[in-house]
């Protein structure tokens, strides 16, 4: 993606000092979507944790998953939640369920017309929005509908 969806001035997302989410951020820089999984049971989990949710063990691994999902829920944001968003709005935030990854759910923006009709269950794909001029550079995952032009 060559153009930023959101305006400059927002805090730069970086891995927390503990490094827990570092594999996710490194993955999206390379346009690879990763989530955690228990290697013994195959149970996926998101957001990242130090332990596997299902067995309470520390055997968690990071795995690549297809950057596609379906809209599970959504909201249209009309009021700025940060000063940098004062002139931006509305915009749509979606909860995307990844059926091929144990139905884990991720948040993100839905690209396209901010007044578009949003359909629960609509297929979406990830769009990797690179911010190479930031210090440090980072990539955000945005979402767009599949099978029709967003908007």
C-alpha cells in the first residue's frame, strides 16, 4: 500500500519492551501475518501471551496464517479518539475472525468508503500499510473486502 490510511501524528506501534509481540510486528513488516499456536494441541491464540491458553504451558509458537478472514463485528467511529484524528472521520473498525486459524479475532480498519455498508460474515483480506519514513519504520494491518470494490 503506497498511501497511508490514517494521518501522521499517531503513536508508533512498536513491540513492548518484553518482546512478546515482536514476531507479529516483524512478520507484518515482511507482509506475513502471524499468530501464536500451541504446537502440541494446534490451538491458535490471539492476542499474544507468554503461555498457551489451553494447556497453561510455555510451549507457544508463532506461525504464519493466511491474511484472510471474515467480518465478525464492526463499528463506525465518528468521534476522534486521538488528537491526530481530529479531522478524520468517520472510519470503520472491524473485528476480523480468521476461520483457518482457530477463529481467532483481530482488530483493524476497514478500507474504502467510510460510509459503506458493512456486512457481518463478509470476506476480507489484509492490506499491509508500510510506514517506512517513521522512526522506527513499522507496518499496520488494514482490511479490505474481497469480491467487490470496497466502498
